[in-house]
């Protein structure tokens, strides 16, 4: 089975500052990796995903993430955050051979301070 | 295109009552997933269907929970009888047969059992 650890439950950051949300995973098989964002009272929206190839993945809203196999990490970054980025962010993993079972982290609440 | 549709968006009921949550997946998607989100346990997969057939229901918490998918465009998650500890946000997600890597989430149903 796979598991995901999001090391920070809450991250406050000032507007226009850079941010990094950390995600580590555990798996005995090759995996796909995902970041989802959840705005208040809404469902989960896919930000970006790593399937294969380049380890640096770019997503929507200026976010990017880097897959590091040796450190089993998939940290999410943005060079300059906006107020509208305030939301809950979830890292998820699924096994490449099945792709059915998604394992989610517990989420990181990003608060952008004006 | 319409996304995943869930109804109702909010449900408040009393302990012991039957609750039925509904989901309409994206047209053309052949996999459907039910998740539960709570503060304590985060996002958990309850059950998923492939081509209307339940594949893995190991996440269903107990016999009070049941899910059906009578056709490709409709699924229900039923709780009978409901208990206060069932209070959570329930998400439905669907997946295209040609894209096994990505799930698309609905807006969720917020269930409160008094």
C-alpha cells in the first residue's frame, strides 16, 4: 500500500512571498503523484500531477512541484502567492499498476496574509 | 462540459434516519469513487466502481453503509441508520477510461447527523 505525509498542517505566508508545501510518500511500487486544491465549500480541483518524465511539473495558477525519487518527496511551490491562493492543499499518490486507490495526505491549510 | 454532480449539497438529519447521497459522474467516465472527508481522518476512499460494478468496498465503514451504481450515469451512497459519527463531507469522483491517472471530484455533500 501507499501512504502520504504532509508535514505542515497550516502554513501562513504573506502576499507575494514564496511558499513551499511539503509532501512525502511511501510506496513499494512506482507511483503517480498529485496535488489537489480545495477552496472553501468546494470539491477538490487538480493542480498538477506527475506521471513520468521530467521531475519538475508545472500546474495551474503558477504552481509547480518537483518529484524527488531518492527522497520520496513531491513538494509544491509557488514563487509569489496571492490572496486567492488561500485554500486547503492535498497531496495524493496512486500506484502505477492499478491507479485505482488514491491515498491522500491530511492536507495543508495555506493562508495568505495581506 | 458539466463536472461531477452531487446532490444534495447539504443534508441535516436526525440520528436513526436513512440518508441517500447521489452522484452523477462526468459523461463518458467509467469509474466512480466515493470518498469521505473528516477532520480526524482526512479523505478516505469508501468504495469504487468500474463499469457500474463495485470493485473494492473495503473502505466502507460498516454494514450501515451501502452504495449502488444502477447505470453509468448515476450512483447512490446510502446510510441506514445514520449516526452522529457519520457527519462528514462525502465526495464523489469519476475517471475516464483512457486516463487512469486522474480523478475528477464533485463539490461534495456536507452531511450533519444530529
